[in-house]
């Protein structure tokens, strides 16, 4: 294990409302980790220390050179190193996990043991369930564990919840999100903008929905629909994928009659991915080929990594629509739409901005004491939506919000 610390740590005179210095531990120096670190050092008021731990020393060196901030310390180490992780967590107020989702339950448990708030980018329902099993221990340790704090799951659910609870009764809540290349290319008209394993996971695991007032699951890559966005996007498609609703169905059950989440892509993408899935290329069971053990999913992941790292900028589309009635019985439709583009001046992709920035905003809310809930928390219940929207706008992420009302019959 090696450590690299940039000297010249700033004064810890900037503190939160409890008088504590605002210190963060970030696990993972990939794309989303870079965005989180950049935001906490450039946009989050009061940051006094940022420690970033990753097993890739080269990635840490690039991050340190890119950020060039005296508050940054990098540590080369493995997140499975219990002693190292405990030491780093014990010195931080908030730990943010930007590593692969399968580490998050164990990391959350370590954070609780160290007395440190914890949040992650999530994306897997089974892992999140294990994190919720920690709620009593987290509450006893006076810390919060908040899974699923990225884009979807994460921001989309926070905004969707905000719309749904603004209605006296909500009939339908529809969440639609997609990260897209601005210059799509065959065969998938898609470029890789986040973890390839997370992408495959979304495509193959069942999606959790509310249908006619009951929580159910439906297969991913189904229920294809057409959407329209302003130019240059035009007609797009959306289909069921896993993980996007997170804990929202449990939170809104009884208030929302129908709820679902779908991923937005350029037309034709769903059919092509479904073909790969039906051929077995998403399977985790190994096959013996020419005497060699081959895992189809790992082969597909490798090929996607090779083929989908395309040049050009990206964009993220988000649409949340809630339909229902206000307290006077008037029919109401509320919408939030975000169309975000890559920040070419700072080389931060739209997906990094829309995934990493919300996580950083929530981390800052925890460090500042703006989130006071303890135990394992549903992000849509504890993250103030108005505060999130204001913070996004401060980062030049445009949030459009409009309401349509049908007049009451006289």
C-alpha cells in the first residue's frame, strides 16, 4: 500500500453547523469518482479535506494532477482491505462509494462501524436490501447510510417523489432517463458513459414497478415506447430496465397507483440488446469453448468496453411526469425535464455531471448537517428536493418544471 499526499492542507476553520471540519472519503477514482471529487472541491462550500482511495495508482496520479488541490490526498489501496478502509473511514465525516455496486453492502457496514456517514451510486436491489438491514446499527452509531444516490437510481427518484407528493392523489408517475452520444454510431447507437457491468445489470435484472396499486416486477428490455425531445434528439425510444426505481415503489405505495422507470435510447437499441440477451451473451454461467472456460457476460463486457468507447460528446435526458389530482379535485400533470450536455471546458461528461454531482451534493448535505435522518435512509425521503434542484442549477444543470391543470367542470 502506498499513499500520496499533496502538501499544504487548508485550514480546518471552515466547519459544519456542529463545528466539525468537513472531511470526505471517496472510494473509486473512475469517471464518477472524478466527477464527485471535482464537485466537492470546486462547488461544495466548506470542504476541508478530500481523501480518494483506489487500487489504480495511475488513475490516482491523473486525478491528483487534474484537480491540483491542496485539500486532496490520494491513497493507493484496495477497498477490500478492511484495516485500511476502517482507518480512512474513521478520519472522515462522509464516505462516498464510486466503486462497483457489489462492494457497497460490506463498505456500508464498515462505515457504520467507523461512525461515518455512507452513500453510494447503487444500482442493485439485492445489495440495497443488505444495506437496509444495517439500519438499526447505523442509527445506534448516529450515522446515515443512503444507497442509490446517482442519476437513476438517485436523482430521478428524488425528483419523481417531489412531483408525486405535490399531488393530493397521484395516478401515474413515469420516470425516463438516458445517457446518449451526441453523434450516435452503429451498431448500438450508444457510447459507454458509465460502468459496463452496471449497464449489463440494468438490462438483465427485473424492473420493480407499481401496477394498479401493487408492487410487481416486469422483465427488462420490454414495454417499448416512443418519446419526443427537442432537436437534435427528436424521436427516441424507452424501455424497462432494472434498478431505476430503487426504493421509490415502497415509499409511494398507497399514494401512486402506477409507477415505472424506463431507459431512453436512440430507436433500435432495445431490439439489438434483447438479441444479445436472448443469445445468452449476458449469462454468467461459464461455457467450455475449445477447452477454455468462457463466461459469456465477461466476454460481452470486454467487447462493449472495446467497441463503445467512442469519440464525441454526450448528453443526458431526464423526464419525470406525475399525473393526478390536487386538493380541489382538479386534474393535474406535473413535469420535470433536464437536458444536460458535456462540459467541454472542464472535460466532464454529461453522465458524470448528472451522476457524480447529485452524489456530491448529497454528501455535502450530510457533512453540513442538512440531512439529519439516521439509519439506512431512502434518498427520496431525506434529500430535500428543492435544495437538490437549486444545487443543480448552481452547477448550470437546467431543470425545467411545469404544471398543467384541467379546469373543473361547473
